[in-house]
C-alpha cells in the first residue's frame, strides 16, 4: 500500500516511491481528501488511477471503500495491476 497526500503537490519523493514500487503489487491510497486537492489522480502514472482509493483519515470518508478493496485483495477476488491486461 502506498499512501499519498492529495493536499500537497506530488513531490520528488512521491514520484521516487511510485517508481521504486512500480514492479510490486500495490494499492495507492489518496489521503486528505477533506482538504483542497493539489493534484488529480489522472496525474499519476498510466493505469494507477484505476487502482487507487480516495480517503480522509480525518473524517473517515472513503475508509469503508478502502476496507472493501483490501478485503477483496486479501480474498483474491481482485488483483493489483498498474496496467490493464
């Protein structure tokens, strides 16, 4: 799981983390959606917007969706892929 802060512009460290984990199955969590967004999911590398979940840890919005996504991943009913097959 990679957690990115949507309330701050994507930093070099964010891009480095995404590059370093590119060959690893991952779920991208876009946090702090209760604040104004400084970037959009379409700015992520190709295919990553499809495997991301938007949440606000402060308000709890999106956490149920995150739980469901994690449950599906752990149950094997969904796979983590950055690019469509």
